[in-house]
């Protein structure tokens, strides 16, 4: 954004406090929690979107990333009962869920033999019989079969339970899994860090401090990770800002996060179905403020199966520079919660076209954002 374009945008904003914040954003200065609150409460969407897009283009230009990945969901049987979850089935009702064997999961990996996928994403429920040693053995088999495949797996919710059952410290457990082949962590399980909100929506699983500690340990061991935030339920704007601030502080310390992913609360078939979902305007505001506030996070991702293809495409004008991947295997976590995409698979060609239609440059990446292929001038 040129100085002239910025001044034109500022001229549409009559609030002097917002104008001051807008100048800080334009100059690349860090905004404070109270300033972020003003953005949530007062900022117009077009003004906010223009500034978020400025931050995005300063970091990445028009480049928009995607990757070729597939998911393995070992089980939806879970010892925890999160009120927002439409996916899991309590262990007492395990006959209603599924549980894959190690051989079945390895068969999923083998299904992609000879295909140019770069990542397998392993995440699911917390099953008491799927132990740390079970998953370590699975990781070793995956890496033995396909050494080039990057293994990203397990939220701190799963990890904390596994470590406690194995009577290992979090550091010992993380090192054990790293040695077995785990290379990075996804961002799930963060929800909202605010204790009073967490108590109401997911009281019995690892708390915010535990989530942050496990990611800190992963970073200290040389592993990268992502971070999420579940928004649009009973949390306040201040709760969102507090959540982002704690992540921003950890990133200042370690530099180990690749991506921040705001996740929209969906209300289908769960204990919070009485709570209305956020509107598309609220969603775009969330992405824009996230891009502005998370200044030390390289990337902002919109998870297209949750938002739907059209809305994910729209986020590319509100700070987002990554729309996840092809997800070439069924992922039930969000489809069961009422996501826009009930069959969350997109071909590489479809992803490229979606990005091009938003006048952005499609670039295939690996898990750590090394460029695999630039599709800006390539026919698919």
C-alpha cells in the first residue's frame, strides 16, 4: 500500500483513536491489547480489511500457499467431553465411534504411494488404549515406509494424556515421539485459554498453560508447530485478545510457530447448539484483526473445509495467505460439526483455480513453507 492509498483509507475513518492505530499498523508497529479491543468494537470492515491486506502483502505479496496433505484420524472415542465437540464419542459409548488399528492407519499411508503428497496430519480423540508407545510404533512404521513424508501429529490434549499415562514428563514424552519420527505439531486443542471460559466448554482436558508448555517444549526441541483459536461461542473480545497475546508472547520467546489458524465455532449436534454461529462479517473481522495482531506469526491460515470454499477465498482479502491443503482423505472433525464442506477434498487444480480467482499467486508448499511448486504461470 502506498502512502497515498493509506491516506485515502484513513480519510474514510473519522475516529481519531482508530486513525492513530491505523498509522501504527501501516508503519509496521505492534498494536497493544487495548488497541485490538478498539478494532473489534469500532473498526469498519473495509478499513480493517485494507490494513490487514497491507500487512499480508508486506509479508508475502500476492503469494498464497497450499499443500498436498492427507489426514489420519485414529479414533473419535475420547475420554474428554468438550461441549463444543460434535465429533467424539465418550469411551463409555465406544460402540458408537471408530478405532483404527496401526495396520489400518499404515494402509491409509500406503494408499498415497507414488503420489506427491508431502504431509500426513494425525489427530483424533483421546482413547485410553491408544498409548504413547502405540503411536511411537506407528510413527516408526510410517517413516520406515515413506521417509520423505512429513509427520505432523497430536494436539497437546492427546499428548498430555499420553505422557501422564506413560509416566513421562512432557519433555521426555516429546523427545520420545520426536525420536520415533514426529516432526511437528498441529495447532488444535487450544480453544480459548481464558480459564473461566475453558471451564465452561472443555473443563477436563489440558489447560491453556499446559497447551503452551507443550508447544514451548516442541520448539525447544527444534520442532515447529501451529496454533489455533476457537472463536464465536461464549468468549468475549478480550478473551480472544488474551489468547492471541499469550501466543504472541510465546512466539517472541521461541519463534517456533509457523501459522495461526482462527477456527469458527460450529453449532451442529453438540451441547452448545443453542449458541448462534458468527456471521461472515464477524469471520472476516476476526481474520483481519488476527493478521494485524499476530505480527510475529509468519502465516495466517483459513481452514477451507470449515469455512467453505467461497468464504475461504474471501479471507484472502482479509489478511490470510494460506488456505491449508488438498486434504486428500476424509476428515470428520469439522464435517460432523456442520462445516460448509461435507466432503472436504479439493484437487490441486481446484485449489489453484480458487486462489487465482482471488487474483493471488498459488504456491504449493511443504509443512515448513519451503516452496514445492509455483503455479502462478503453470497450467493445471
